[in-house]
């Protein structure tokens, strides 16, 4: 389960893909395979895949214990061809983040 809190060492990797509506589900399926492969790497924590209602976007929110774990997962996925396959299904804008602030209703 994702943990969204400020002031920890967790690295959040957010990929925002732009795709054609007819390819959106293929991209979601590919990302599901990708995150299941990533689970094998120590330091991988969680993943959440989101799809837009208009069919043109898919966002993948992934958390790692730290930068070293994030690098290890990305190397593992590149070696397995996952990153290349996902990029073939949509244009991706990747980024790594830290949580700066959170607030909730409670």
C-alpha cells in the first residue's frame, strides 16, 4: 500500500504516459506486468496505476525505499525490456519525487 508522508527517505517515481485511447488498456496491462516484475527487487515498496477517463493518459505511481532501490529496480526493468515495451505504447514523462506536504480531511 502506498505511504504518502513527508520527511522520510521514500522515493516516488511518477510516469505520466500519453497514449491513443485504443492503446490505453494495452499500456495498463503492460504496466501491471512491469510492476509485478519490479516486486522482485529489494527496496521496491508499492505501485498504483491510474488511467484517465478520456483514454489518453496512464499514470504509474511507484515507491521505493530509497534512491539505490529505485536505481536497482530501473536497471532490472530495463534489462528485462519492460521500459522499452511501455515506451512503445505511449509517450512517457518520467520523474522522481519526494513528498513535500500532505493534508487530509481527518
